[in-house]
């Protein structure tokens, strides 16, 4: 009789537990789904401006009147300056060091088409190939026209824009996630590599020019750029799913200058220096400082 009561009690307890679990459903990780509009001089916004400007598409040469429906292939290779630890301290308004020194160069193929009315159409695409845990997919287009020529001098104008994304484990790297959460090598509690997405969009307007000295064509450009950027976090840290979105938009300006040389009737090469200043406030300092992008850009052109 006592055994029957005991079995009945266990059955009742088990039934209650199953009922509670059924009603409650599976235990889910808490989701952080905040949206934050960043000040233009926040460390996170500075990093977005920096890498968006690395991809900013200049003319890589003087404005030129091309034969209508002519085609040129360009192979562009630009340097990506390596950032110091202080520069990489951008997460959580300058509290967390991010792993941003993934690639030393930026490469993209370009196609230039001679259009009617002395216009030249530039099309560039970085295909989504994964390198160093980063996948870049950027599409840019530009339209340029010379509007004044006299002797060796040429002046022109250029409009351009870009849309695209960069995906990678920026918030929680694979290296961090390989260590126990909370340990010295994983103080931010990363439980898995993150799958973050950085959106890099811009439009720009540039005044361009060039001057030929014998076999060398010197060129320059002065541009104003409007950037619309977003960083979508997708990370699991300390049992929390972080889906925070960081938004930043505003204006930058830039200058570029260099030279190009014809190697033959079909081949030419160009090189230039690009400069764009960015204001940033890095806590605990409350003062704004200028931390610019300065990089070297090169391109091989093949006339078809």
C-alpha cells in the first residue's frame, strides 16, 4: 500500500514538471536588439569612415575624353594602413579593442566605358570572396567628364557612389571564442565567432584635373562625400544574443593626387596618394583629434 502511494506521488510530480515545461516552452537566450545613432566623432563611427574611405572610388587618372563605346579593364590595388591598438579600441565607445588588421591591401577589378557626350562610366565590383574570415561585397559606379582643356591642362568633374557590405567576426573573433568566456583571453564572454555585417554606402562629387608633362600625366581630385553606414552586430556573449545596430551618417572630404604613364598603346599604369581627415573623440579624453586616412593606390589599365 505504501509503495502504491509512493509511485502515485512520483507520477504526479513528473506530470506537473512536464506540464510546466510544456507551457514554458524551450529556454531561449535573451536578445539585445538596440538601435543606436552614433555621433560622427564616436570611435565606432571613425572606424566606419576609415574603411569606407579605403573603398572610395577615385578616377585614378586625369579626366579624359574616350572614344564612344571603348572599353578599358582596370586592376586596382590599394594599401590598407595597419591600425595601432589605440586606433582599434573602438567597441563600446572606445572600451574594446577590435581585430581590424585583417588585410594589408584592397583589390578590385574595374571597367571603364567611353560614353556619348564625352562621358566615361566607371564600374567596380569586389566579389564576395572570403579572406581572413572577412567577406567583402562592394559595388561602385562613377561618371566623369572633362569640361575644359588648354594645352596640357584638363579640368573635369566626377560623381560616384557605392553600395555593399563586409561580413566578418569583428565583435567576437574565432580566436576569442576558442577560450572560455570570462578568461583573460576572452574577457567579453564570447561563446562563438560572431557574424557581423558592416554596410558601406556613399555618394560623392569631385572636382578633378590633370596636366601633362612630356610622357607623364599628373592628376588630382578634391571631393565631398556623403556616407550612410551601419554596423549590425550578431554575437553570442554570456548567454545573450547581441543584435545591436549602430548607425552613422555624415559628410567627409578628401583629396587625391598622382600620375599615370603609358606603357604601350594598350597598357598604362597609375599611382596616387589619397588623404581624408576624420575627427574622433577617444575616451577618456573629451577632446576631438584628427586621425586621417592616408594610403597609396595603384592601377593597371588595359585598353580593349
